[in-house]
C-alpha cells in the first residue's frame, strides 16, 4: 500500500488529478484500447475533478479515449434528480470534458430489475477486461462505494441498505433532511473494486482519521471495508494531515520517508 500524505485538501486534489492524468497518458489510450477509469462521488473528489477539468481546458489531458464506470447510485433517483450520482457526475465532471457520452457508465437507480442491472454492470466492466484505475472515497465508518461495514469482502455489484451513519452523513446533500435520503442503493462490490488493476482512495479531514487508521494499521476486517486495501497489489490512499490524526507518529514518518525517495513524476 502507498500512503500519500499532503498538507491540505487542495494539495491532495492536485496530486490525485496529476496522478490520474499521468496514468491515462502513460497508457496511451486509443479508441480500440481505451483507459478504463472507475469513479466516485461525494465531496472529497470535487477538488480532483476541478483540477482535471482545468488540465483538460489547458490542453494537457484528453478523455476522448477514456471509459468510465461509477461506483454507485441511489435507488429511486434518475438522471434528472439533482441528488442522483448521474447528475452529480455530469454537473461536476463529464459536462466539462471531452468524454463521449457512450463511454460513461453509471448504475441505473430507476431500474425495475436490480439483479439484471447489477449483472449487466459487472459484464460491461468485464467486456473491457479490467478497470485500470478505480478511484474512491471513504465513509467515516470505513465504507467504500456503498459497501457498508459487514459487507462481504468479496462482494459484487448489488443492492445495499444504508446505515444510519451514512444516511446522516449524506443528508447534507438533501437539505440536511434525513427523510429525503434514499435508504437503498446499487453499488459495485468490494470484490469488483479489488479486481481493478489499481485502486486509489481519497480521504480528507479528521472525520476520516479512524477509517485511515483501520485501513493502514488495523487488521483486515469486514467491519472496516477499507481495510481490504491491504490485500490489493496496487493500492494508494491520498490523504491530508488531519486524516492521519489516528495513525502512530512512526507510521506517518515511515510513509512520508518512502515518498521522499519516490517517482519524481508523481
Ligand atoms: C458516499 C459515497 C462514497 C463516498 C462517501 C464519502 O457514501 N457512496 O463513495 O466515498 O460518500 O463521501 P465524502 O467524500 O463526501 O465524505
């Protein structure tokens, strides 16, 4: 596991955006060999999306040969719902870059057939072979995508019921009214995320410190889904200083020391 510790949110966002651009460019994607990018929602990736849009507008990166798969969607919300993840992604990223609409994949929250929707999503990912880079955030309870504590660590795309903690945390996008937050969602599984060639998780603020502690120093446990990253061959967590508040000083020193010696391009 790689742990990138940056001073603040802005530095994390810039680092993550540069890394995404570096991955896409070094892959040299073409229409027949697109780069497959897994994406997430939430407030954490907003800075990274803004940076990527800036880089696109400066001509530094193109998404013409990038195919995306988003992690999750609320059941009952459609593309026109301003709280849907479809809407979020278009508003905050897709509408501002050159990605063709046909390259964008999101789970359909309005589907009547959940099992088919989820299987089709898994099949669509497999049709490209593998997701090259899956970017996610993390909940304060350690959930990744919407895989809440207790989720099977080998789970695939499916329906999940949200915990009260997540409903409460996400109510800020619903006028702070928990009754407006959908209670069930479609989400890729932990196994789906783990199948990606590379996984990058973004975490900011001391609300995420406990999850980062469990991810980096804890043991692998389904009650802290993010801890499964320890089993991935190529996982990176990008976080700010406050998100390291529950790590041992030694751990922080260790990861910072490694980064000082590494890859100038990132
Ligand atoms: C939601 C999303 C997750 C995201 C999490 C954290 O639950 N389904 O993918 O990681 O929120 O969100 P935030 O970045 O706003 O803290």
